[in-house]
C-alpha cells in the first residue's frame, strides 16, 4: 500500500523490514542500555517515515512474534493519527478494509496486537467522521456481526467490544482540531444508539460468560465519558448495579457507575439521579457485610459510588426539596463510610474518599440565598456536628502496641490523613462557627475532669488536635473558650509522645492569643521549657518556643533568664538536630530583641562566649572534615541568632499597639554588631576586606569537603549584603561559583538524601538572581545544569524545598530577556519546567504548594508567552497527564484561562486552584488547603 507523500530522506533505505526487526531485537534483548536507547531512537524515526506504510503490514504477518507485530500495528496508528493529511482520500477505503481484515485475523491472536489495531481503526474512523464515514460505529457493529468462517463468534464479539471500547478513549486523546472535535463528539453521541442496545443484549444473555460481561461493562464505562445523556444510560446502569453482586464483575461495574455519575453533563438529568439514590441506598447491606468481614475492596467500591453521586450532584439533589429525606439517607450512608471502623490506612482505606464530599455539600449549602440556607442549616448543622465527632474519632491514634507495629510508610500515610482531617475541620468551622469550639471545649473539659474513669490519651489528643486544626488558621482571639482551654492544658496527664507533640503544637497555634492575654503565658511556658529537654519532642517544642518568642516577645522579659538558661542547657547537651538548634537560636534572637541593650549584651556574652572559644580552638587545629563541620555549625548558630536579633526592625508595624511597643525599645547600637566585634576572633574581623576574602575562602573549603546547608545560607547572606560592593565582591563571586559547582556534583550523585542542601541552594540561586543577575553571565557557571537541578527539585516531597525552588524560578524567568544564557536555557528546556509544574499541580505535590506553582506559570506567561502557548498544548495532549481525572476539554479550558491572564496574578492562582481540585478529584468545591 502506498499511503504517504513526499520525497525519501537520504537514509530512508535503512527503514526496511529486516532493519526494523534487528532494531526491535536490540531494543528487547540487548543488555547494553546505550544500544537500547539508540534502537529506540531509530525505531521512532522509522515509525514516522514514509516506509512505515510498507513495513507495517509485513510486520503483522502471523509468523512474527507479538513484539514485532505490535510495532507494526503501532506504526500504523502513528501514521494515521499524526500524519492524516498525508493520506490521499482515494486510499481511505482500502486502508479501512485492510484494518478490518487484520483485526479479524488477530481476533483469536495476541491481545496487545489486537488492541493496537483497534486503536488504529478507531483513529481512522475519527478522522473520517462524520462526512467520509457517517455511520462508522454502526458499520463496525455490522461488520463483526457478519458470520465469518475463520473466526468464531466469541472471538468476533471480543474484537468488536475491544474496538468499541477504544474508540471513545482514542477520541479523548486524539489530535483533532477543536472545531472537528465538536463535530465528531456529536456524531459519536448519536452513534451510542447503535452501541448501548448491543451491550444490553450481550450482558443480559444467559449464556454470556463472565469475561464478555466484563468487556461490556468496560465498553459502557468508556462510552459514558463522551457525555452521553444520563437518561440514555438508565438501563445499562441498572445492569451495572446488578453486576455489583458478582465478585468477578464488581470492580468493572463500580468504574462504569462512577464514570456515568461523574460526567459533567449528568446533573441536568435530575429524574435519573433521583432514581439512582434508592439503587445506591440498596447497597448498604452489602456495604455493612463487607465492613464486618473486612472486605476492604468491596467497601471501597460501594463508597466510591455513594461519594460520586453525592459529591457531583449535591446541589441538584439539595434543590429537590420533595426528596430531602432520600438525599439525607445518602448523606448518612456517606457518614457511615467516613466513620468506617478501623485505623486508616492499616485496617481501612475507605474513609479518606469521603472528605471531598463534605466540602462539596457545605459549599452548596452556603451558596444558597439566606432564607433557603436557614432551612438547609436546620437539617445539616447536626449532621456536621456528627461529622466532627466521627473525624476526631478517626484521627485517634491506635494503642501504643499497635502503632509500634506499623511500618514507616503506614505511619506517614496516617499523618497525611490526619492533615486532611485537620483541613476538613478547619473548613467545617466556617459553617459551625464558635459553637464548634465550645463543643470541643466542653468535651475536653468533661474528659479531663471526669472522676469515673481516666481519659485515654488518644481521646484527649484527638480533641486537642481538633482545636489546633482550627486555631492554626482561624483568628480565635475573640473566642471565649480559649482561656478555659489554656487553663485545662496543665491538667493533662502527658504520658505519651504523640499527646505531648499535640499539646506543644496547640500552644504554638495559640501564640497570637497569648500575646493579647500575657497573663496566661505562665500557664503554658513551663510545659514548653520542660519539653525542650526531650529529643522526641524536638520539632514541636522548639517551633512552639519560637512562635511564643516571636509573638509575645514584649511580654517575655520576666521569663527571659529562664528561657535563655534552659535553651543554653539543651544546646550544650546537643539534644536537638542542627535545624532545631537553628530555630532555637532564632527564638532567642526574637526574645533578646525586646530587652534593654545592657541585658541583651549580658545575655549575648553568656550565650555566645562558649561558641567563640570553640571557634578559636577549632581555628588553631589542623584543618580536617570534622572541625570544618563544627565551624559551619557554629557559624550557622550565630547567623540564625543575628537574623532575628534586631532592635531596629519591627515585624508588627501595624495597629496602635506597635507604637507603644516601639517606645519600650531603647535607642542605641545594634547589639549584634557590638557582640560580634567584642566577642569574635578579632584577627578575622579587624579589617573589612580581609574578612570577606578569608571567610569566603574558608567557607569554600569547608563546603568542598563536607557540603552543609548552613554554608549555603551564609553564602546567601554575603551575596545579599555585599552584592553592591564592587571592590569587595570578587571573593564572594568566586565562592558562589564554587558552591554552585560542588552542589551540581551532589545532584549528579543523587540529591534525595539532602533536601536541606537543595532548599538552601535554591534560595542562594534566587538571591543571586535578585541581587546580582550578572553572576549568571559567567562562563564558570553552568546555567543549564542549575536549571535542570531546579526542575528536579520541584519534584521533591519536602514542601520547603519545593517552595524555595519555585522562588528560584520566579526570579529566573523575568531574566530571560536581559541574561542571554538564561533566555537560551528557558527556550530550550522550558517545556521540562512546565511539565514538572503541571505534575505538581496534577497531584504529585502537596496542595499547599499550588500558589507557588501558579507563580511560575504566571512568570512563564509574562516572560515566555509564545513558548508557553506551544508547550501547554503539547504537554497537555498526553493522555492521563497531569491527572487521569481531567478531560481534554478541561485541559483546553485551563490552557485558555492561563494564557489569557498576563497581568492578574490573583486570577492565575484561582485558575490553578480550580484545576488542581479537578486533578485531585476535589471538583465542585471551593476548598483549598491552607495549612
């Protein structure tokens, strides 16, 4: 066959059947990875060459192995789907008949080859519809229903079902232009009339074997995603619900029902939705039995169906006031799923599926006008109070014995699950308001004052966790229950690490309240100082002390001596890891900032003298990796102390109180500078220029020996402070280039074990771009490698690292025009950056990072618009990217919305939040996690 136009390339003769087979053999069996890569590259060229029309059919010979046949079928699909315009119209019919006959030949052959041939014919049909092949689907059905002597009926039936299943899937991922997509979608919608009766007949036929029924359900599941009217699906939905009783068909039936219910257009068919509610409610007995017998797969599937109906259609169903009781029954069924017995994720995996439903329902209730809202609130406020009880029960830790048997992965999943519960409670607060806090306080009070039985630590911890979830993000300063809570905290019998952690985080969440009610500080500060001595409470105790010192610093002078003494003790005992030591120094910096200058200096003397003595001792020793590490640690401690110790800066320069607080601070020299000059090694600091040079050299050597984040942080501060010092900047420039080169080598070896270094490195690069972008003009700086490291860092699981990386890119992209090496790397590899950003938005990264990803998209749109418009179209064409939950239409809408906004950053963030909710299955809610 001679499809394809255009001249042959110089190496076109290479693309022969023999060479293709050799390359495939190399790809599958050659142990050398380089050879495999070469073979793959060559085969990709072969697949798009004009010769593909010749060798593809030969490769499909029945005497070839499936891998070779598969490549032949794939090449045909590539030619049809991507080079349709090269095929002369007069050859459409012969191509169609050849594909039909190949599918018939493979109906009883290799499954993967059959599927690929079906995909190729599907692509042909989509390109020919509706003008050149108006009744494509009906023709396919007729073709395979015709008796054929060499293919048995069952094989023909399976081949037809495969073809009908891949047709809608191919449509979703096809490269058809937008106007053609609309035409083809309409044509396919009309053709569903030829498909659904056939499916109904096949699945209800008493002799149909289970695997045929399964294929029927898969085919139905595929077709409903074309926005087929839900009313047309009623009969097959009924069959799918019946199939849930058959364990072999259960998973496929669930998928079909969920897909049908979830299609965006289905909310128009309220009558059908109302018919579905009793069908879902009838599954409750099967659900209860599954829960009792520990059948997690069944309970998970039924829950998915109930949530799909409730989450996608809560507003439409709420509006059917005559049916409010049946919808409330569905809500209670979902509540049962939320409170399913067992601990997530060890004994159950279902409850987490329901959380997005509660957002949807709340959003819809709150969106009604005031008079309607009052009616709905009467029904649903009690439901949401019940939900709070259920969620706090689910958030409880298991017994110590059980928890110790969990794997680290299970513990991490449980931690994330609790964060999701925390977010839900925060959201529910918007509906229930102050009464929710009173409710939690009453429960905690009863629990802690009950004389009958001692409270379990798990119950106490969960209630406190509920308080903390709300107090962390909501202004609770007006709440009348917080004084009582602060009074209850010292009564808690803290006999467990998890409970102690939550007590600490709760106190930290109330730091702003304590600043307005300083008389209560003494109730909780002793607990925090006591916890500082426990290494297991390191993160919670140090972060809480830092919050208190930052928010309440003007009320802490009476406690300052005690805080400094306890802090010094734990620093000397080396109880905490490096990062917590740095936080502790920041806390002390905040604390000392509010003291009179003499007291600051007196405290500094006792606090930093031991470190200065250590530095003197270390400086006199022969350089070696361990003493260099110690020097970096000390420099890090001092720099963190002086980052927050500043009597000239005020973090709270708003409101009337700040004026009063300013007057409390005596004018005078900055104690940090005084202390450094008095206590530091004077030989280093006696003259400014040698200090920069020597410190730069020492830092470079230390970082080259043992890379540490603290060295990068100090380098960043030096870039920040001395960037404009023309005479003194060269040693810092050399240091910047050296630490960049060393860090790039860490990336080559694998940076996953060093998220702190990656975080600091990205912050350093961002600072350099901000203060001294011409550093990126240097031949000694590999801008491309730094860019690629940034793309890699966006995929880290640690949120601070990703935030720092996003900052780097938002500083880098505006420099495309004025720093040529940056412009070049962005134009060459910007698509990789876009892919990484969309992966994060699509669900690979925490929801807390969505705004940062939006900043990058905004910067790309502002500074690389022509490239972004191309990249978005290319990247979002990929099926299932960035999430299998979003349709191509939704991706197209997202693209248009992003490209439209080159000025309004807030709007871009809204668009990205909307899209990430779709990608994560949270559509229909306004919820965005903000923890």
